[in-house]
C-alpha cells in the first residue's frame, strides 16, 4: 500500500485527497443545513403556537369591546367611533348628531299652514307690500309659534324687497331664535340664518357676512340641524359660495351618513320581513362598517373604532400592530393593514369566533424568535465556514507535505538505481578485461598495455564515483573542509580541461582564458565542480561534440563558463536541477546515466567560495553554465561550518 501511495502522480494524489476530504465536508454542510432547517421548523411551530394564543387573546378583547359597545345600543352615550341610529316609521335619528353629516328622512318639525297668510299675501303679491305688513304683524303676535314664524319670514321678505335691510334683518333675527318650527320642511332658524347671510351679501356688508357664515358653517358641521342630503348639500354649497372655500368633509362622517341611508333603505325593504343579524359587517360604497342591531336601534362601528379596538387588543400580545387585520366577509379591510404577499397568515373566521369579522394574523418580522434564529444561523454559518476553511487549509498543507515527501522518496529510489547503473558499467568492463588477461598468458605486450590502461581508466571512474558520493555526503553533513588559497584561475582551468580531455575522447574542448586572474579557492573542490560541469557538457551533447571553456574578468570578480551545443534545458527545469537527486526529463528519457548529484555538488562548492552559479540555455541548442567568484577573498582557510554559513 505504502509503495503504491508513493507511486501516485500529483493529479491522482489530489483526487485521493478530494475523495477523503470532500465527503466529510459535504456531510458537515449537510448536517449544518439539516440543523438549520429543523431549527427553522421548530421556530415556525413555536411562532404559530404563540400566534394562535395571541389570536385567542385578541378575539377575547374584541369580543369585550363589542359587548361594551352593544350595551350602548339602548342607552348612554355612543362610544367613540360609533354612531347610534334609532329607526322609526318616519325617519332615522343619529346620536351623537355631529358624527353624521346628513340623515335620511329626518324627523320634521311641524309648520304653519298657508291659510292664515292668504289675504296678506294677496296684497303683497299685488305689489302692496306696505298694506300687507300690518296684517303680517298681527299674525307675528299670534300664540301659535308656527304662525309667528311664518309671519316673521313674510315681514322680512317685504322689507327685503324694499331694500330696508335693517328691518328685514331684525325680523330674520327674531325668526333665527325659533328652533322648533320649520318653513317649507327646513328648520326655521336655518332659513333665517341663511337669509341673514344673503342680506349681508346683498347689502355688501362683508364683515357681517363673514361672521354670519362662519357661525352657520360651524353649526352645520356640529350637526345642529337634522337635514337630509339635498338640504345639507344646498346649505353647504351656499356657504362655500360665500366663503370661497370648500367645506372639508370628514370621510368617517360621510361614511356614517351613508350607513344611515343604507339602514333606512334596508328597513324599508324588509318591512315585516326578517330581522337583521345582531352583528354583521356590511360594505357600503366600498367601505365596510360593522353594525350591531337590536330592535329598532343600530350601532354603527366605524373603521376608527374597529381600528382602535384591534390596536388595543394587539397591544396586550407580543404581536405588532401591523400583524393583525380584520376583514369583512367579502374581503374588504375593516381595520389593520394589508400584509405583504407570501407572509404566513393565520385566519380566525367569524363562524368560529362569533365576531362579525375574519381576523388575519401574520407572523411578525421583528419577533424575538426570528432574531434568535438569525443569530443562530449566523453563528452556525460562521462555524461551518471556519471548519471548511480549516479543513481546506489543512488538506492543502497535508497535500503539499505528502507531495513533497513522495517526490523525495521517488528521487531517492531513482538515485539508488542510478548509482547502481553507474557502478555496473565500469565493473562489467573490469570483469571482462580481467577475464581476458586471465585466459591468455601469451598476450602481446602492446595489447596487454591497452588492457591495463582500460583497467586504470575504469578504476579511476569508479574511484571518482565513490569520491563524488563521499564528497556529497561530507558536503551535506557540513564536514567538508575548504582550504581557500590564492589560485591562478587560468592555470587551474587548463589543468582540469587537460585531465578531462583524456577521458572525453571524440570531443573537442576549446579554451578561451584570460590570464593573470587570481581566486581564493580550494583547488580540489573547484576542480571537482569544473569536472562535473565538463562531464555534463559532454554527457548531454550526444551530437554537437564541441565544448567551450572560458575564464574571464567579471564585474563581480572572475567568471568561468562551460558551454555546449547539446540538448539544452527546458525553462521549468533550470532552477530545479541544482537540487540533489533531481534529474532532467530528457536525461531520463534518453537513458543518459547520472545520479542527479553533479549540479547540487557544484552549487554547494560555489556557494562555499562565496560565488554564484547561473545557467543560460536554449532547448535543442545547448547550455552555458557560468560560475562567478568574488575577486578579493582574503581568507586563508574556512571551517566547514563557516563555509556553510557563507553558503
Ligand atoms: P546528472 O547529470 O547525474 O543527472 P546533475 O546534477 O549533474 O545530475 O544534472 C542534473 C540535470 O541537469 C541532468 O539530469 C540534466 O537533465 C541537466 N543538465 C545538467 N547539465 C546539462 C547540460 N550541460 N546540458 C543539458 N542538460 C544538463
């Protein structure tokens, strides 16, 4: 299993990691979501229950308000926002009168017949107003107040025609004091006060007109006279004409007046028929009104009262004002505000509660539970996010570590097999030559010498390999001592190239050296580094067999380059190849022998000399390795420790 794991490539390793990490992460998220869902369901259930309980409380409170209002059906003042209508054969009475504008068929005052005035009116209309006046004045002293009223009206009329304004006004003022009689179906005082306004206008007395109209308007709106709609509207139109502004009509009073008209019509329709339900909500001209009926009395609960009752009832619960609504059977809102679509609504039907409305309760957004839930959801989401982040971060780090370890393990395996191969070739040659020498005692001296030379070369190769490995071990452990001494760069390079050329038959090595450049160097180590670069230049140039070595002055000191025209190095490998055990892809593909240690050793040695190494290359065209040393390194010798520190 372990072996198989190391053999996985990075894609497969990533897939393995995903396979290990994703299921628990997904499970965690799923569990979190489930938890949230359950929490939400529980909360919704709790909220529903609490809304149901609140609904019962509201129903009780509304029932109480209705019963209290019902008690005022027969007597006492009608509660705020309600109007009590008393119906009779002849008309409707509204209490309090100032909560309506007009009423249908208002109870009328008695008034004088025209008979007593026939004679005087004949004179008046023949153009002898003056002769009619004494007759009217006699009648104006009558015991019968209705006749008195009729006479005063006619006296005022005569004076008005004659433009005797003061006398006409005096007569009207006396008439205006008579509050229990009527003229042509209109209360006598209203007739008189309207006429006073007209005279003030005709006589161009603006001050008087303003005062009279203002008091007439306030009395009309205070419900002083029980008028039917045409009479009310006629008076209002006159007032508007005199004042020049329109009378602002309170919508609820208008509605109360409409309700009065409606119940009057209903009564006429159902004479001898069924009695209306004691509680009901009717919609008149688009506006709903709640009616409580008993015998011939009806208490109209106007929207402001229903609204107030609902508000009071809701305030005793944990719900907010906007969460409750009363609707008529046909769906019109009686009180409360319409809830936005999509909000869960709990309905309490009139058939169950006994109320004349359907009550709708919606869940409050700002309920404490909702806030708690939101907080829990935030916490859980943050926790989940943190766990996911940790999981992702941890997995990534683990993946990196495993990936690196795998790479190292692979490199080490490759190294062992590479080293074995390196040993095998010279060992095979040694064995073969030894056998040949052993088999034939009569070998020609010349041939025998060739064999001995081959033995020497292979032994040297093995020796160098072993030394290289030991050197690397010493470098790695920091045990390698460096003796830095002034060294002639050109001389050292020429010597290494000369030695190397003996081994590199078939290759030409061009030298281009600037003389007189001195380095502080450990000659053995520098030789080793140069040898490795030359060895690579030859190994990786199977076709273009020319290598160029140069020694030059450099701004940083001295630069030694080894250039070839071989395989070249792909850009992605140019940094990596200086790490131990790392071999190029091409080197492995082409089966070129090597251990992956050469450049790591070069890098080590150069750094220990305080220098740097760089590579320039073009794939398929060759590579140039350049090592640069500082010009003035004055130390005689450095300990391995120091060398490493320098590195
Ligand atoms: P080795 O040569 O034993 O593989 P090195 O550390 O010397 O190890 O080199 C590492 C890698 O760098 C080589 O495997 C090869 O791919 C690449 N390399 C080094 N020198 C050259 C060169 N002169 N031309 C092309 N590739 C080179």
